[in-house]
C-alpha cells in the first residue's frame, strides 16, 4: 500500500495566499459597498492580516499593543479618525467647496473631512492602491483597539479596570498635562498596553503635535472606548464606499484630467511637437540638480554639491529653495500644481529657454530640436498605470507625443544592503499575479560606482502595499531563482503603461527609452530597519541627487 505523502505549505506560500485573499476580499467588500471591520464581514480581512503578520505592523499577532506600527499608521490617517465609528471612503465629491476643513495626514496626501462627531470622510483619488492602503491600516488599528478592550474590560456588564478610569480622567483634561500628571497617565497606559513605562515614554512625543502634545493618550483612549462599545452595546464601526467612488474607480477619471491639463499647457506654450522626456521624481531634485549649485556656490564656499543639496532639503531652507525656484521659472520652467485630484504636481522644463551657463550642465549637447522635460511627482501604486497611460495617449486623439524616454526615480525597500543604497532593476515582477515585465534599463550599476554608495542590480517586485511587507515571502523572492533585490509599489504599473503605448497602441515611438533607479528607504528583512522604524533623514539626499543627475546626463548627452 502506497503511503500518503503529507504536503505542508511553507510560510512564504501561506503569506502569498494571505495577500491574495486580502486582495480579493477588499475588492469584494468594495463592490458590496460597506462592511463592519470587527464584525462577520471583516473576519476574512482580519484573519488574512494576522496570518500575514506584515513587518510594518510588528507584534500584531501578540497580546501587547504594537507601538511603532501604530505610529506609522496614525501618521497616514487623518487626525481624529480614532474617534469615528463611521468611515466613508468617497471620490472627489465637492467637499472642498463646503465649510468642512480638509484634514491632510502628515505622511500621506489625501483630503479627509470630519463630517460630525461620528463620521470621517476620506477622499480616494489615487486608485485602488489607496483603498488597499487605508483598509489594511484601519484593520490594523481596529485589531489593536480590541487588544486594549481585552485588557481593560473586566466583565460583560461593562466594568472596566482602574487603569482605564485613570486614563479617562487624564484624557478629559483640556490643557496640556503637567509632567507629573503625564507620567502618572503613562504609568496607567503602560499597564493597559502591556508595555513598559520607558517604551511609552520613548514614543509618546512622536504622536503629539504643538496643538495636541498628549495625543497619544487620546488615541489609546478612543480606540479602546469604541472597541468596548462594540462589545457591550454592539455599536459596530462601519466602513462605507460612496456610490460615486464605486462608479468612478478604475475609469481613469482623475488621471485623464491630470494628463489633459499637461497637454493643454504644452500646446499653449508651443511644446507639443518637441521631443519629450518624462521623469517621475520629487518636485525638487531635477530643478535643484540643474540650477542650484552654480547659484549657491558663493554662499556655500568650498562645499560639495551634495552638501548644498542636503542644505536645500532641510526644513528651514524654504527661502533658499525659493531663490532656486525663481531662477528656474525665469529659465523655462513651468510649475503646474495639481488641480485634478491625483495629488501629483508637475514641472515642465523647456530646455530651449535655459541659460546653460547658469546651470550644472554647461557641457550640454542638445539636438536642433530642443527637448522638453516633464517632471511628475510620485504616483501611488496602481495610480502609476492610470497617469502614465493617460499621459502617453495622443492629444485630442490625433496629435502623437514624441516621447523619447520615461525615467523613474523612487524610494523602495531593499532586501540586501541598507538605507540609502541604490537599486537598478532589470525587470519588474507583480506580486500576487503571474505578470512580469523585462526591459532594457538605460541605467546600469556601473554608472553609480565610486560614490561610496552600494549598488545592486536585479529584478524588483511590485507589491500591493508597503503595509503588506512579509519577511517570509520577501526571503523567498530574494533567495529563490527570482533573485529579487528590492520591493516597491509602482514599477510594473509604469512599465505596463509604457509597453502598451509604445509596442501595441503605437501612441509613442516604439524605441522609447526607459530608466529605473531606486534608493533604499528601508530593509524589511532587518529588524529595526523597516519603514516603521523612522525616516531616512539626510541619508536619502545623496542617492536621490545621484540618480537624478545620471538621468539628466543621459537626456543632455553629457558624458
């Protein structure tokens, strides 16, 4: 008799299945129109997130509350969302024309509106990735809220612990807590969260602001309060998707408006028939790389170019940045702040109007037809496909754009190396699907050597969201024959749009060049180096500008 072989799944396979299940569940809930995250309808999402245990959410599966993960999420959600039982995800439906004040989270560009004491509206204008992002964040904080409830609710009748009552007293204070009262409150919160006094003290101020220094206590209190009410009074928190959002999503509404605005400006400035180079980057590195160093050399004598870029990146350097921007605006730069809802600002550089003697590229070699550079701010996940797909379409169906290159400079997680290192992809693999995109990258690792920055070349994986980074799955991608060097959220979407426009639809030249380069913002395989462990600071300045300069050198034919 043949022995039955016991087949078990690896953690990487379980994680992959959990991501796929989350992806399908979120689409199902969106089509349904509403769900209760801590009710039966939210079971599948919670189970998948707990099975996945993303690195960014730290100890999500433990009894004690995860502090770094909570800080990461709270910075990406609107102030006051912890107090709201009803969260309504909407399209851009005109709230900007109302008396409601837009609340923009510090680390994520999205307009949110507090409708009343119980309801928060969150505008989704950046595509499905925005929905995946916010739903996983909300699922995480609701799971954490029930950890708080488990530790303070003593019985089914609603009796609560002494620590909870003391926290409630502290939260009811309208003024900033004196040091002694603050430390008393932290002592009670430490018991509630299963954390040490020191752990709370270390992270306390990171949650606060000038207007709300004790916000940490308010967040813990309101998360716990609503979780207690869910159990005692059956007042379940509810997430709804507005009918207009469900109708518009996936139809490139905002991307089309955004791309049309750019083409209208190109037409108005007689730039539509010139060679075009598209660069996806931030709103300062291209402008500063061209104009900043010659302008500021006298101010920063004997300092390197990268020192000047670091100075410009500091929060107090607004006046200096304005001086560089003024010079750029006089030398052919057109600034297009976003009005389409995509939250993607744009700069257009007419190289025919640049006085090259005032730039860092005095040896520029341009063809007779001077190129136009379109710099677009970072897209978010699937939004990269929507925006580039619309941008590469013909103007008014008959004027084809002469797009010569598309260059992507972005942040990504690295799987070998550390923060600030550079990754040069040779292919993009779309996580959760069989899609993969191979391309000839005009940038190579050799171009970046000799700058005291480690450089890695290889395939990169495009993930559904940074909040779904999972150590086991990433180790599989890195250590298997896929040989993945890093992970990001937009690469395969950009490449899908470029390939369809150049190879199938023929709306841009077939030989359009592509350049991809990323600098590492985190290493999700290293404990203490995930995105939740804090920002890059000035570590990201040198790789950002190094990549930008290499892209510009190719466009300007500078060896």
